[in-house]
């Protein structure tokens, strides 16, 4: 069973050319700096004619390896934070399956422990003990 992070932005007006370029720049920067090429990364769906108000829509499947989970969550949520800041007048929803990820004006999208170095090291150690490496 997998867990995914979903991100959606809606508004009555479509993206402008400048906004589309901003979104493309955020996605390109994310892809260039993503730490695990074999893991799923920030992924935006193609625009749907049936949902014209959906200006950003995407998801990322989370890794099964515990030592990679927090770095992937942090990286993707940082990118979604940049997307939201590029499109501030949209209505955003970010959630991991049934858990909404809260928005903070200063921090952006964050989850408890996602930058905790000790927790990340502990998860990586569990991964190593189970022979996942």
C-alpha cells in the first residue's frame, strides 16, 4: 500500500503566460535538485478541459524506504510552497491521503519532524537494519 501527497490549486481565471512560466521554473528547479532519481518527484497533471478551474493539480507517491521519506516530503512540500507563493490568489489544498498539510505564511507547507535530523537518521538506521539498503 502506498501513500501519496496531493496538491491542487483552483481559481476562476486560468494561468497567465507569466504564471505558467513561473510554474515551469519551480518545477524545473525542483527536478534539478531532487535528491533521488529513482523516487517519484513533483508531478503535475496535464490541464483538464473538464476542470478548467483546476490551475495546478498533481501528486507524488511517497517512498517505501523510511530513510528517504522525510527528505522527499520536505523537498516536495518546499516546491509546492513555491508554487503557492507564485499563485497566491488561488485556493490551495495539499494533503497526504486523508491528512491535510497545514499552510503557514512564514514556513509554507510543513509537517512535524520533516526537517528533524535525528528523526531522519533514526529512520535511515531502521531502513539499514531491515536490509533495505
